C-alpha cells in the first residue's frame, strides 16, 4: 500500500481504530508526504534504520509474536518503520509457529489500537484455526481491531494498566464545502452513478450517500460483534459501543480471562 492509498484509507474508509490513533496517523503520514526523501525498508522519517520487532521461539518451545502498533494490510516500508504492523507478517509468524515442531504454544504480545478492517477478520480466523494453544498477552493495549485478534486466542490475559475492547467501526469524513465556498471555489463533480465520486474534496455528501456509508459501517460492525459474542459469550452488547476498559472492568465484563502481573504468568499457563 502506497502513501496515496494510506491517505485515502485514513480519510474515507471505515476503520476499526481508536480515534486518538487515527488522528496521530493522519499527522504522521501528512508530515511524511511533505518530505522529499523517499522511504526505504526499515527506516524512520529521518532515514535512520529501524529495528522491527520479530517473532521469537523461547527455550520452552513457546513462540512469541508481537502485534504492536496500528494494523494494516499491504503496508510499505515506511508504514512498518513508523510502527505499524502488517497482517501478513503476523500470519507468516503464525504459519512458522504451526510448522515448527519445536513450537508447542503461541503467545501474541498486544500493544495495538487496531487499524484497517481489511485483512483483520481473515487473520482472526487463522488464529482460531491454529492447532497449537494460543494466548493473548496485553501489557499495553488491545483495542478495536487489536481486540478482534486478541479475542481469537484461546486465552486472553492483561496487566492491570492495559486498555481493552473499544469494539466497533467508524468512518471519518471531512466536509470541505464551506472552506471551498469561502475561497471562491465551486467544484463540479460529474459521475456515472450516485455513489461514484462521493467524498470528493469540496463536495458535501447527501443523505443517500451518508446512509450508504452507515450501511457499510454497520455490516462490518455486525461481523465484529458476532465474532466477539462467539468468542466471549459473557460480554454484553451494552459494552460493544466503542468503550475502552481497564483490565479490572474488562475481566468483570468478560473481555479477558485473567489479570496477570507479567509475561511469566502467561507462560506458566502452558
């Protein structure tokens, strides 16, 4: 995915991502777009090499797979260098763990606010179909799309200060029509259909187009809700409205199985 596609996704696609992280990503990629230097694999905005976290098999036969940062599909070198993670990288680690005879269990380390819808349900399905025991360890954050993946594991564990859930989908659009009008600009849009070209700069959405986006959001959200309710049957629909919970509340509401002091407590499960 190139920068143009990233901007389009952040500007118009439904997201399973916390609003705070969305705002931060918009800023980071906008700043990068204005730089002359081309991004390279494993580099940050200044061109310095970035050491990306890697999956590791420990001496106890447990594969530790990091799920850190915003989640996306088809990400490029700069996006990964900026801290995002591609669903394909997680899937590759998962397949390596499955095929490795020395691996007997998998722990996913979560610190993610979520991200793109595309690729997330499919990766969750792969985690659920894994033949080896899986656990989600959340020392930081497993929100929105991050929780979609975490809840696919056999066990979900979090430290006291972790942030969990934020289940839901949203779509953010910026109506620039008043700004264009103030600048004396009157954009014209000629399309082949009512929905083609919607969201074009300076063109406000009409009620039918807004309903179309709402229907898309609802369709994705229904899949998210169904997944969570299937994996975590104690969870109430009242708690699937975008709330983010600390570990104690998440435990009481059924989002996690236990609160742990550290990683060693999760390893002990196996």
